[in-house]
């Protein structure tokens, strides 16, 4: 194993400059989630990039969110799905403020870490497969979604369908702290509560009103009490709105509640608790929308076996690969909850995701490609 891993390390080290140029090309093509045309433009650029290497790539429309990118090599069942996304949280124009640059081995720019570095790794590995430099034990699909940063609602059926055709999923989201792989992720939920009361003049006859705002405030405190921090369950009221003018008892109010959890059971508990709320003022109606939008990515024996194999390859490549549980969700939550063993956080190391300090360690590009190639060659 060690001899082959060293060969792979040398192979991708020789491709370092190509990978870095691919990374630059990806970053300078801004692709915020809300700009579907720009996301599609990036998908088409990646498809053209693959086609120059003789790899057929398909742009797959996802209603309202632009195109996903799909590449299939070898048998279409069994083997591995490589999963990632091409949208970012950064609005158009950020590149002018935070241009792509490389200083002292650190690459910077909007989306460089989350997760265009992982896309650059995928391009390098699939090119190596097409050239025959890497020989996958089974078939491989690469699927890049256009809407991960906004919940993957337009692409989730497609990505889960691709996962169900494969035996395992490797998610190229950025590595965790210390270069860690992500062996578990919290599930995420969002509920919007809508309150409808009775308007009245706030000065002349407030007693005739039924305040949606007051009921919303009571609900916020009630929701907060559903949190169970020792078990890792957070329930956080976030965005609210109420009222029309300063002299009217508010007739309407809305409140969003974000919740995160390590297990499906906790998700059901929180939802049941929110739905059990009864207004203190019977004249105010309360309606709830939403639920768990990404189930937790729970560690299983099969997914931990993938991690142990990846950690062994990393050790042979000369770097540690700790395994961590993280609070943020990814599309890996969806494939794991569909029952497909999933290992996340295989993209390059760096930091500052969603922050203006976003950066990526250039040295990690070739070794993450070598790690992924080793996993694909492995017949586990």
C-alpha cells in the first residue's frame, strides 16, 4: 500500500501547478447561490474543462437554481460517488474586494475553501482516471450541486438518486480543523411560525386587540426552552417581523426558529414540542411551516470503516487525518440518511469558511488528490 500511495503522491505533486490554475479559474468565476445564471456558467466551464481531457460531462438543470454538473466513469452501479457543490455564499462583486491570490502557500478568494478547492481536487483525480494513471476499482460518479449553500432543495432528489446507485460517498467539502475528516454532522431544521391576532388602536382601545407580537415573544421563549445543550441540540429563534405602525396592536407576526441536532430522534422531539405550543391568548392563531431540512449525518460502522481506511492512506501520505463531528450540515447529510455510507471533509485544509478570512493551504491540493485517488483504487 505504501509504495502505491507514494506513487500517487508524486503523480499529483507533478500536477500541482495545473491544480492551482484550475482553482484560480474556479474562484474568478463568481457563483453565488442566488445567481443561477452564474452558477450554470461555472458548471459549463467545468464541463468544457473535462471535455478537453476526453471526459464526457453533463450539465443537469435544477429548477430555479442553475445547473448541476455530473460525470460518470465506468460502471454506473456500485463504486463511489464524489459529491460537492459549485455555489458559494459570496455575492457578485466580492472578487473585486477579495481577489484570488496566493501568498506564502496560502490561496485566498471568495469560495476558495468552501468549496472550490474540493472541486479542483475532483478535476485532477478524474483526469488521472481518464488518462489511466489512476485505476478505480469500480465505477465513479462526480456530482456537483448548484444550491448546497441554500439547502439543496432543487438538487436533492438528483444527488440522492446518484448516491443510491453507488456503494459509498466521498464528500469533497473542506477539511475540518487540523485537516480532519468529518465523520458526523448535525442535522438542521427550520420552522417558521406565523401569528395572526386582532388589530386595534394602541391608545384608544388596546384591550380590543390581540397582539400577535406578544404571542410571538412567548413562543420564542417556549422554543428556546426546547434546547438540550448537553446532548448538542440547539433551538434558536432567529429572524422575526411584526407590526405595521406604532399606534396599532400588531395583527401579524412571524418568527423563524433554527434547530440543530445529532440524531433523528432529537429532531422529532423538537418538532413535536414546537407543534404542541398553545397560545396564551386564545384569540391569536398560530401556524407552523417547515421541519428538518437536512437529517443528521450519523456515524455508522460502514462510514467509520471508510474513515479508518482514509486515515491509513493519509498516514502513508505523511499527514494525520483526525475524525471530527461538526455542527454544520452538507449534502453528505442527505446521502447518509439515504443509507449510503458517507465520509465528508475530504477537501483541502484551510479556514474561514463564509468569512472574509477564507483561505486554503496550497500544499494540501496534491495530497488530498492522492488520498482520494487511493480511496478510489481501494476495493474496500
